[in-house]
């Protein structure tokens, strides 16, 4: 494996770069071809995402070659965290034409497979996968026949709904990027042509929402907004931002040059402003990411190299007003295309397609300081005849995923190639899972769960939280906070789009979509109400407290208001032991449901201990005042029971607290008289 690094000075040779101090490449966790065994027909990955309930999903296209009817089909596959295939599905269709004689009798039947191509995918709020691209149902593949395509697929790989859209008197209608829409549904950045020939010359932004029959339909009037920048406009990325959208791509100008553009729109998708980026020669957009109140655009810019010109990685940092903070180019005498970008360890990780001395394409990663734009390192991967990156994303354990396609020979059809990287070798990721909590959520009373961490000389480099399961009839009433060592961060604050439950709701600072853009059950990754960044100023040791507060007015039965589980992910400095309780211990610790409940004379409190140690079992009233001590003793690991007799306490709701070994469990008990 060849290694390539880049200094912050002008590059004299792309192959003689020096690794900067204190920067380390991401170690490869696994790298796999899909399908595992070589098959005829080529496969291309267009989008890779990590899903909050575990695993990876890739969307792309599978090419079926035949002498009579070659065609493409949308392909989606789900992979587990270790790189093993769970399922792979192809989605196509066919047009049936009947040949009739002069009497009208059918003499022959012709089946023409549809041309279906995927360009982008996201995980819906319900946990399904929504793919956009295009479908051509015509027999002759005429340019005017492309329909914008949406396919919604279940977590098990079954089609839930398919919808296609044709714009009258327009041509080649294709969806290229999809994101949650402000106010509900989804917004698609699409291209179409007005003249019936040539390239796509219009950008269309349309908002779609599922209708009563389960199909996606145009949500509002005007249901689409068209704009033309230069001669041709190619939108490739769209995301909601505050009360509008950001759209980025490539436009072909009147001076016959390609330029990168970023447009900010109002909520109705009409233009607020448009900015253009690049050099004096051609530029191509690759990808974009929103991070720490800035927008980063990555692409490729053609620059002079010796007596010729080469594409180099081009990166722009700007604020939300579109004002440029800095621009950078990276590369050397060879050609390098910037195609994908995300944030890892608070730096930028860029997927690069590098053209080597043999004129073969290689996959590469470039790490850049997000503040200064200085490159930290670059490395190529694989020993392929040809390979290219199409999509990349960070993972919840602070690693990274790349997806593209690769082949070992010039005659072999390419297959999808996925690489998963761990976080850098001087850090370690820890996932602390709290399961089977069954903590009741009561209006007006904070519900708390605590993870206690002891660590020696460790620093925090990253924090993410996943609400694995919180059952509640109206999550718009809920405020959820995380507190550690005197610092409190609001993760969710009474989201305006209420509904039932939080299921696999991931919260990460680099989430491109705010919680406010989501809908119950809020499955997927979101940017929290307040950033988790302040926790990086602390050591991981101490208590991490998740608090759920129900601000509702009551009136809804309390059954079904339960915090069942959540996960705290920490990236810490590697060292000798973090002191973080193992998941097995946490799963075998906690209070059982109080019985009977409600009760009048006495209640039996059962609890589990993962290890032997000192146990304190206490009771608090709704004001947080100590109401009694049930147990304060040393006990062995295993299952125990104690009886609580409330004496002359008044009727009401009380909270049982179990503390042992730095872990806490809480249950509600109702005393009646």
C-alpha cells in the first residue's frame, strides 16, 4: 500500500510529501467488495449512510449487459458493522409492447426493461430508505423520456412505494439530491432540459410529501422552483439551513467554463443569493458539509502544472452569508479530484480520486484542518487497475466510511468497494449502551439516568448520543439534556413537529439536519439543539446524566411514557483503560418494576447487581427530597429484593434510587391511601 502525505508548504512532488507532526491516518477496519464474488455486470455505489439502529446502507446502480437489452437497475444493499452482507436488492421494471396484425390480434410481445439509475438516498424519519434518481420507460431510450424517480424501501429491503414524475414539455428529468423539507416531506434538487437535446440546463427544487394513497405527490403550489445559472446548471447537493435551503453544484457559464456554485434560498425555494467559486479554468463540484456555523464545498479545479493543466482538490470555507473565509487547493503534478467530504475528529476528511503515474485511478483520503485549511495527511488505498470514490460519511464511533467501485483489471467489470476506518490510532471509541431501563416519564418531574465513568489521564475528542427508544405520545412536550461535570447541553427542546416516540434518534454536532427538521419517530442523525462541543473541554471521568423533562399539561394517560434505552458514544485519548463500565455490567444492573404498583402498605423492590459492592437504595419524593432509606449495605452480585414500608408518608409519586459501583437506576412507585 502506497502512502502519500502532504505538508503545508507548496508541493514540489506529490509522491514526496511529509506527514505533519501529531497527525495520524485512520486505520482500516475492513475493506470489502460487493458482491463478494465477481459477477458479470458492473456495480456502482452512489451513496453510503450509517443508520442509527446499526449497520450501513449503500445505494447505487447495477448494470445488466446483454446483446439486445442492456439496462441499469437501482440497487440497494444493507451491510452489518463488520462488513457482512445482510441483503442486496435490485429494483427495475419493464415496458410491454404488443405487436398486432391487421385484424388486431396479438402476434408478438416485446418486453423492454426500464432504465433506472440511483443518484442519492437518505433514511426517512420512519427508518426507511428513500432513493432518488430517474426512470426511463421508453422502448427507444429517447432523451425526453426520463422521469424523476423516488423509491421508498423498508429496513428489510422491500419496496414500500415507487413514484415517478414527468415535467410536461421538459426533458431528462432527474433527481440528484434529496433532503428533509422544511415543514414536512422531502425536497429534491433535480435537473431537466428545456430544448430536448444537449445537457441539462435548468435546476429544479421540488417539495414532495406522501399522499393519502401512500405515493409521494407534489406538496404545494408552486410545487417546483426552476432557475438557470449560466448555460447549464447541475445541482448535486441540497440541505435545509435555518428558514431556507442551500443548493450546490456545477454550472456552465457563458465563457464556456464550468464553475462551482452555492445558492441559498428562502423557504419557498426562491433565490436569496448565489455565489460562484473556482479558478480561471474549469471547476467541478464534488460534495459539501455544514459544520460549526460554516459551509465547506469540495470539488476539483483545473490549475497549471508545468506545461500542462491538472485537476486538483479544491476546498472552500464560507460562513452562512456566503462570504469566503478561505480557499485551498491540494495536489501536485498528478491529477486529483475531490469528490466527498465529512467531519471526523473536528477535522475535514475528503475522499479523493487520485490518478497515478500509470494513469490509473486510486482511492485516497485527505485530512484537512477545518480551522486553517492546512492539510494534515493524504493516503491512497488499494492496488487496483481502476478505483473511484463516490460517497463518504463519518460513523458514530468516530471512524469513516468510503464507498465507490473498483476492479483489478481493465477487462473486469467493476464492483462496489466499501472501506470502513476506525478513529485514529491515538484515540479510542467507547459506546456505552443503556438498555431495558423502563424508566417512567412523568409530567413536570425530570426523569434521569446516569452513566458513571472513571478514567485516568484521558481527554475527550468527541461525543454523540443516540436515544435508542423513548416512548411518549407527544414528543413535542419533551426536553432532553445531557450533563457532565457542571456542563449541560440541551439535545432536544420540545420539537415543533410532535408525534409519537423517539426511535434510534442520533444526535451529533456534524449532523446536517437540525432536530427541528425531523418528524416522529425522528429516526436518523440530527444536529442537537445545542452543540456537544463544550464537553470536549472536560475529561470523561464523572457522571453523565441524561434528563428527560415532560413539559406537557397532562390529560394523556401516562402508560407508554417510558425511557427504554440510550447510548453515549465517547472518543477519548487512547491509554491504559478508560474505567468505563463494560456493557455487560450495565445490562445486568438495575431496578426491576416495583410490585405492586400502585401500593398502599408495602412495596417489594427487586434489583440486579453486576458485581459485588456497596448498595444504597433510597426513596425521594416529587420535590427531590429524601423520603427514606431502604438499604445501605454491602451485597454480592446477583438478584436481590428489599421491602419498603412507607410508614406515615402521604399518598403520591415517589422515586426509588439504586446506587452501586458508580451506576444509578431509578424507578417510579405510586403510594395510595
